[in-house]
C-alpha cells in the first residue's frame, strides 16, 4: 500500500514536471497593457516634488519624473537626464551634459534652460520648499551654457550633492507648466518620467498613464516606454483593510504601504503570492545616550548596557523576526558598511555587563537596585509615542531590571521629542533613522550638530569630528571605506549608541505580475513590471 | 415661524465663533508643530524657522485667529499647510462622500431603529422584546472599526459579494452605511421602545382601543406618531455622532470623505484645514438640529414658535 502511494506521488511529480517545464523555460515576451494597483496608507500632500514633505509623494515622483542622475541596482550613481557630468577640483562647479530628445509630458523639450528653471523654482523662497530646496545644498547659481549644458555652482563644497540629486524630490519638472498652473501644479504635475499624471481623486486614488514617448529610462530598466498602461495608487488608511483588499484582488501590490509583520507571516503561509524584500536603509531602532548626563557620562556604564541588552528577543517580539539584529551605526544596505562590526561590537554578555557596572562603582543596594554614592541607578528613556517604540522600550526595561537598573519610559509626540533631544533634556532615547549615504556620521555625531541638528548624544569629541570631516573630504572610495570602518568601530567603542535592529520590508505581489525588480533604495522598478 | 428661523440663524454666529475658537486653541495647545512634522528629523533649525516664517506661523496667536475669522467671513478658509491648496476646494471635493454616507446611515438607522423599537414595545411575547433589546445592545457596544472589519471579512473576503476599498456606486455604500448605522439604530430602538411604551399607557390609547381600532392601527396612527418627538431629538443629535463616526468608517473602508481629511489635518497640525472642516461640520450640525426643531411642529401642532 505504502509503495503504491509512493509510486502514485512520483508519477504525479513526473507529470507535473513535464507539464510545467515548457512553461517555465519558454521565453515569455512581456505583454504590454493592463494596470497595476498600488496602495498607500498616507495620502500624498501634493504631487509637486518641490513642495512635498510626504514620503509617498517621493514614490510617485519616481514614476512621474527623472532626476539628473540616478542610482543603479548596486547603488552606483549613473546617468539620468544628464548623460554625463564633471566636477571641478574644488568640488564647487558641477557641469551636466543633458540627453538629447527628451520631452516633458506637456510636449516641451528638456533643455538646459528648463533644468535651470526647475532648480531655480525649488530654491525660490516663494516656493516654500520643505525638502527639495535643501537637497540642492548651497547653490550659488544655475546657468544654461548652450542648449544642453547646465552648470551648477556651489558656494561651498557639499559632499552629499550628487547623492541628493538622485532623490525623487530633485526630479526636473516642466518650468512652463509650473508657471502656468501656479498653485494647481501640485494637482497636475508635469515631469519627464515613464508615466504621465492623469487624475487625482481626492482621498481615493491617483492615476497615472504610460508615457508612450519614454526612451530615456535608466540603464537598469528596459529601453522604451513601460509595459503597463496604467498605474493606480489607492489610498487606504486602514492596515487591515489593505491586506483584505489585496487578498480580494483589489490591489496588485502592497506597496508603498508597509504590511505589518503578522500579516506578512499570514500572507506567506497562503503560498499564493510573490514576495520581495529589502533591508531598511538605516537603523530602525537604536538606544542613544546623552553623554553629558549622569549616569551615562561614564563610557563603562554605556558599554555595560550594550552588553546587557539582548537584541534577538527584541527583534522576535517587536518584529516577529522580520529583520536583522543591528551591531553598528550602519546597516549592510548603506554603502560604507563594515562587515567586521558583527564580531567587533559588544554582544549579549551579562557577565561582562555586571563586571563593567561594578568597575564603574555600581553596587547592589536595597531591593536589588544598583547604587553608587547612595544614589540608585534610575534613568528615563525618552521615546516617540507609538506602539512599536513602547513595546521595544518595555522589553529593554524588563531586561535591565534583572541587572538592578530602573528605567522609566517617557513617550513624547515626535516634534516635541526632537526639541527635547536637541536641548539635551534626556538621559537616553530610542530612535531610528533612514538615509541613503554614510554621511549620517556627520548628521548624528559631528559636534557642530549638537543643539541644532541630530547629535543627540551631545558628544563633543575632536577626534571623532576629525574622522568625520575626513570622511566627507576624502575622494578615494577605498580610503573612505577605511575611514567609515574606523568610524563604526569608534562609535561602538564609545558606546554612543546601542543599535538594536534593522527591519526588512516585505512587498507582496499578485502571482500574475512578472518582471518585478526591487531597487536597493527600497522601491520597485515599475517600468519593467508586466501582467501575465 | 419666519422670526424663529431668523433668530435661529443669528444664534449660529456665536455658536460657530465658539467652536472655531475652541478648535483654534486646542490645535495650538496640543504638542506638535506643523513645520517640524513636515521637515522630519533632517530639517535643520534654520530650515524650520525659515518655513515657519514663510507660512506665517511665526505671527502672534491672536493675530492668526483674527486673520482666520476675517477671511472666513468672506468665505475664504485659507490655504492648507500640508497640500498648499485652498481649504474650500478640498472640503468641497470631500463633502459629497461624507454627506452621502451620513445620510444613508441616518436613513438606515431611523428605519431600522424605529421599526425594531416599535416591535419590541408592542410585542406581546417577552422573548421578542428581549431578543430585540439584546440585538440593540450588541449594536451599541460594538466599536465601528471592529464591526466594519467583521463585515469586510464576512461579506467581502468570505462571500465575495461586496467590494472593500471601492468608493463609488451603491454597492460600495452598503457596508460602510451598515457599519455606521448600527450603533445609531440601537440608540434609536431603545428610545423608540420606551417612548412607545409610555404613550401606550396613556388614556387616549385606551379610548382608541375601546372604539374598536385594530391593534396595529392604534400603534401606528396614534402611539407612534406621538412617541416620535423624543426619537427625533435623538436622531438630530445622532446626526452629529454619525458625522464623527464617519471618520473611523471612512478610514476602514477607504472612502474619500471629510472625516479622513480631518484626521490627516489634525495629525499633521494643518491648522487652516482642521479649522475649516470644523467650521463646515459645525454649520451642518446646527442646521440639522434647526430643521428638526421645525419638524416638531408638523408632528405635534401644539408646538409652535413665537
């Protein structure tokens, strides 16, 4: 009987292989047509890339427009609307050669004059640009030299310049359309991208249609216009409704919305859908110490906490293991990451933690609480007021209690939290970041950003500053990698942060969609997607 | 009657003045700065200050309020901080969806609530009465974000009859309207029941019965008509609750209404937008209740206004 059953199964498998094989190996020609339905939790604020501050608008801008330069699937800067570029030795003068025969959606040609008009608009005070204006940095002037040559002069050297130009909010918009439409441009944007704007039904959906003239896409996507006819972005604020709508087939892709970990697990278990993942470009949650406040003025205490916290269970409880434990200030998804940090950084070691605490003078007192000079080891952890941050803080609280450390959790609304951290009112906080380049060392650790920027550790350390400045001025990539390696070691040595985890984002896609690629910057290469 | 109407309209002015002042103050007293929220953590101090100046948020509060009121008097509710479009336009885009949903839910709640309340009051078997009241208790206690999801699960995912996130057409209106109407119909059922019971105990009912009228004729022609006055009052108040409830239901069913616009405006501290929405909803609420006052007169000719 058992043999027969085995035989039957084997026979079925042979039949299945014979049936499926031709399908799998046949060269499937991408079929044009159809529509892809995306979903977002947050409604775009505006579709004017220069006036937006919403993350979702950035995603739409990748469909609607092209930046001067862009990044390939390995993160190298490659040609966008500019086919080549040069920079002067002092890093102040950037010259861009534009592609020929590029047209805006309104029919106007892309010229040097148009690029100038677009960038000038982003920088103009009357545009009141929240993000785009700052991306271009300290621009002194933009000039059109000839029909297709643009020269951007900077007031001072600005190392994130090229990287910032790849941001979707730095796309070139049609200055004529922007001028004609005025305030309505945000509801009828005109770019050069693979898709044209068609309609925005307030609170409901944004509809884009294929740009049939599109021949100037980045080298990592196929040449020519995109395959699908229409892109629809549905606005669905409720996470449970998003997943239900996806399961019912009302949505093609669960992107740019982020599905909660429990739904990811459940959808995976149905085995019906294709999944794509990308690691967050940043640390999702790190504990940071204010080195000017007791008890964290002592590096031994900070390091003790780095040894005391067990990160695996935090990742498990908070994210259902949909991510990675973090060791240093950079994730592997950002260029400059040093792989050796895994072994170099303090791992979970209660013995070492206790030894360091004792060395720093903290002895068990009444009720098991650590004491030093008659004072108990208590501190406040400032967090942003949301469920995930609170959950993680509670796990840390429970873990530290075992060492006799009393941690109080103090949640704040995000803006208020930033103000308090800038003012240095905290002893420690948990936060996360997302960024495209390792320049986060400057933003989060340089002493010039104490009190005004993101240096919430309030650490003023000339040696660290020197390394950071070197990382920004050094031009050899090999040497920069070495500097970033040293920076990662330094931040870990000084235990300014206890990096906790990095989340992996999951995108579920209906099985009839083919050709999907995920860009490491965390978006789908939509031009290559087609329906079977 | 006309004098009453005019007085009623005049009363609108202080009401709305109070409502806008309350919202203006509440929004500004809650922690959170629209500019900081827009710029996120990478916005530098200088950028924050520059944008705040450009948006006119650095002016003193009384000045901001006076400007808002002065403009509102001319029908201009300002420019949204978040979307940079005219508040009036955005509200105009969203209003029809919310009004449709609220009206559908009100009608549904009135029909269902009044019928089952009447049935409960006049049912001669206590079992029916208890069943109806238990049903209304469930309707009343279930939060809409939960009942909405249950309905989606049953009718959209399992049975596949109705869409989840579509927002146009009658089919798309069914689930949200049922979700929104459930608690209101429960309230109305309870009020109707007690009000009908009270009327049924009165002498003119005994007269009607003794002259040989059929049971249903007594209930519908005499009892219900007299019992409807308190029910109507509650219906007017429920209209406000339904507008508020639409916020949640619109989120669950992804309907493009005013409620979601309000939530976004509050979360991003979009002051002009939030103030504008409250003003519009306030006007609607006051008008609905004024209308209900007028309907009293038709139901009970003894009620007249000087």
